[in-house]
């Protein structure tokens, strides 16, 4: 039986909630264990040369990843995707 998952209605995602949802979906799909990582960062730098601003740099990043494990057999071999 397949299940349709609706995208979030908010325009921005809370990364902590996203990670928790991914783990819950993996367990529901039959994974024996799952983990998720989410991170967000911002960076700003200024280079000054001879008392004047030479360059300004601003960047931001957001990302997540997950690992799902399925144990099988008596010796509990794990398959990771």
C-alpha cells in the first residue's frame, strides 16, 4: 500500500521538525533504525584595505541528510541507504 505525503504548507521549513518527520517516515516504512542531520548557517565577512571596505561577502546554507537501516536475518546484518 502506498501513501501520499503532502508537502508542507509553510514556505519555510523548520529543520528540526523536518529531521524528526524523516526519521518517523523511515521507521514507518520498516527501517529498524534511522538518523537524520539538519544544519543551517550564515556567514558574513568584510575585507578592509587601507582604511576602506574592499569587499563584502554574505552567504547562507541549509541542508539535511538521513541514513536508514534495515536489519535482516539471525546475525542482524544491516543495510544502509
